């Protein structure tokens, strides 16, 4: 029997649909291949969360939560997120603004004691907005060579150092990097100061506020702030002597994550980390006005930072928002791509900071391959 034109057209449509569906499926399967190759090549463990309009949520796991016992990663594992904690802090600050307890253009001298403001350059001009946007001009204590030398060589225990002492010792006497509001300079000092400011206007301090008002209230039951998770925390690895051989830095990860205030401090499962960023950037955590403020970029033509939020215009994804974390034992990227309505989170229990460049190359090679696979057919 001769096939009618209508039947032929329907068959062609079905063939094209099947071909495209299989191509999409193949694309996502290749993400597993990419991360398997990365873990076979020396990264202990990698987990990836992907949400797309076509296929919804997908989780990819490769490698180990514990290298020594060869314990595979699983969906319940919890990672230290590094500087992604800055976004959680920014959400807490903006919630306090919504509640009328802070104003973005308040001068920080209003909240901080003289013993701190006395050694911060141009402090009388600096506002809460400047801290959130990393435009205060304050020196970054976290990158201070003396601090890093002492800590990385085991000569300084963070629990013996108060946050005030850290600022006094590693920020006092340092020249301003710019006038307030003049330029963007990423600085963890800004976020430590935000924690101190929040402590002044919350009943039980900023840590309790962030846990109760952000994590608990929004249902992030597998996320923790400055508290060691009771179970499922992965082992974290790094290469402090830069010899290309990984060592277990789990105890150091717990020490630093529990010590940092607002510039770090968050532990979360893969899904919690991804859901937090997606909910934030699809306007489910803050008011419309707060999101307008948060997405006011330091450079509208070539954005890279707003209020606790990174941004980038680039090929092939066009635009992304989110944050990354780079530590001695953790490497994290959690982003939302608004044009494609895609959420992507990559968590790795290997640090590329203070490590042999080989681990940095492995991580970024893997990330680049994932992005290319997602946005280039």
C-alpha cells in the first residue's frame, strides 16, 4: 500500500523527534562520562546537579566520599561549599533589610565598634552596600601571605584567633585598594564585617539567624552553617605541599568552615546547594526589590559581581548568575542560566587552592567539557 503524504509527514516528524530525544539523552549521558574520566584522572569525587526544562532534575555521581575506604559518593553526601557562603550571607542581610533592621546605605560605623573602625581606611564612607558588593576597598585578610603561611604550615590554629584579632592582625595598616564604591575588589574582609553587623541587629546573632531564617525556614534540611554535619560529610582532600599527591584535609576543612563567618561556613548536600541557588534566582527567597538590588552589577556592560552574587556574560551560555568556592580542600560552582532556565551545580571534594596546578587543570578541564556539552550541540 502506498503511503500517503500525511502519513509520510507524520513518520518524518516522529523520526526527527526520536532523533532529537536520543541526541539530548546522549548529551546528558556524556556528562557522566566526563566526570568519570575526571575521577579516574585523579579527582577523588565529583557530583553534578543539572536541571533543564526538557528533562527536569538529574544527578550525576563519580568517585569517592572517602578515598581510603573506597566509599562511593551518594545523594546524601554533604560538602563544604567554600565562598558560596557569601551568597547565603547576602540573602540574610537582605532579609534583615526587608524586615527594617538594616538599610543598604547605612554607614558601617553605625554598627561596628571603634576598636575595629579605627584601623579601617575610609571607613566613615563605607556602607553595607559596599561590603556586599566588594567595593569597600578593604584589604582581603583571607589572602594575606602571613596568615596563609602560618595556617598552611600548622603554626596557627584558627580556634585560637578571634575574628577581631584576625582583622587587627592581618588588615590593620593595609592601604585601601580603592575609594568606597570606586572599584570591585573581592575581599572576604567585607563579609566578616557583615557577620559582625548582623550580630548587632539580631537577637541571637547572625549564625542563629541564618540557620533559622534561611536554612530551616526554607526547608534546607541538609545544610548547616558553622556546625559540623552530624553525618554524611565527605572526606575533603588537598595538596598543601604541592607535590601532586593528595592528603586528607577533612579536619582542616571542618576547622576553617566552622571558623569563617559569612565569607564561608556553609555545608550542604548537592541538591540543597542547587535548590538554594535556583530558588534565589527564580525569586522565591527574597522580594522583587531585594532581587533588583542583588542583581545590580558593578559593571552592567560586563558584570562580574552584584550583592553577594557572581555574574558572567560568556560563550556559549550567554549569561550566568551564582557563586563559586575555592578552598584548600573543596571546589564548588553553583550557577543558574536564566536564558536557558538551567541550574548547574558541580561539587568536588578536592581543593585547588594552595595545591599543585595539576588539580586546578583537571577540575577546569572537566567543568569546561560539561559546559560545552550542555550549551553546544
